C-alpha cells in the first residue's frame, strides 16, 4: 500500500523559496503511468492544484503558479520535490503531495504539511 | 472563485440521503471529462471517494454513489451517518487549466 509523506521547513521568509519533498513508500515512483503531484489548501479554504510530474520528467503546472513552480523527481530516493519561488504571505497553506494515477485523480494523499510565510 | 461550483453546505439527518452537486462548463465536465470526489474529515488530508462512473476504491461504502449529466456531477450519500460529517470536493480536468477543484461542500449531519 503506497504511502506519501511530506517534509520541509514549516516557516519560510517572504521573497525566499519554499522547498518541500515527498517521500513515497510501498511502491516505486517509476511504476505504471502514475504521475506524482502537489496540491495546497489555504487556511480554511478549498483545494488548489499546483502541478504534477511523471518519473520520465514530464511535468504539468497550474497556469496561475507556473512562473514560480518547479517539480522534480529523484527516482534513486523514490522522492519528488516542490520548489516555489518568491513566496509571499499568500503562499501560506497546507501543502499535500499525492499520487496521480494516469494524471487523472489524486490517491492517496500525504498527511500534509503547513508552511507559513512570515518574517 | 472556483471553476467548479459546489454548494457551500448541505445537511441531513442520520439515515437520510443527501446529494452534493458540482457544476462546471463545456471546458471541463461538459466536455466529457470524468469527475472525482474527495472527502476531507476535520483535520485530515483529503481522501479519494468515488468517480462519476461510480467506481470506488476498496473500503469506500456503497452508500456513496456518483453520477454525471451534461455540465454537472453529483455525489449522493445514502443512509447518512455521523461519521460522514466532512468537507467534500469535486475535481475534474479542464481543457485550459488542466486540473480544477470545486470550492468544497461542508456536510453537517443533524
């Protein structure tokens, strides 16, 4: 049973880069046609898709975040990562990673990690 | 403002049946793309529930069903239980934005 776990700093200063890693266990990140994605949820708000990646390097990003987002994959560590540059308080959110079968739906999800942007 | 529109809240008594709608447009649901539903219990991560074809992952009760028609989709929950109290989100593919979510619906079990 695949499990995902987010990790990274819980506090990032404005204008800096937010960096998170998602560790995948119970399955290989290179298996099948799965993509691996990031979603965020602002406090008390709904879900916002950030982007996803295939182990071959194929990536898709939300148009609203595309200029600031990079998602990468490390097959040797069975991990994938998120970088979001030039953060502001508006980027404060819980960040989730998830498997994206066939680039369609998100299942399962990691437990999420709260990232606060503040000086 | 979300691309997919959901009612902010719905409620029902235990044992009742409730439905949650998800309205999109011709660039997403209306274009024939599938719709997926997620349940987010308080303080937890979202969990995939069902798609509009009614396909559920193992462990999801048959009380949850999905459907789609035109530019809208619906999640129905029958035999409502206290443990169903949660936020529910729909998600689909959009020809311009790729992945879109609904704004979420808070289900209250009376």
